[in-house]
């Protein structure tokens, strides 16, 4: 499609979806959250294990 000046106009440009609705991005954040939680727990668990 083109307008009166002959410039092409894209009519079927995909709509941008917010990242919070992107399943892959959410899985990445959840995985990182679980990884960080495990790291923090091990920082507490190892000293307690040594004391035991």
C-alpha cells in the first residue's frame, strides 16, 4: 500500500507485546528467582551443616 506521495506504508506490522506477557521472558525471570533463592539458602545451610 502507498500513500499519495508514493511512500510505502506497512499495513501488517506485528503489534508489540509487553514483556510481562511473553511466556519465555516470564520463565527466564522465574528461573532466575529460583536460582537466586537457592544460592541464598545455601549460604545459610552450609555454615549450619559445618556446625552440626
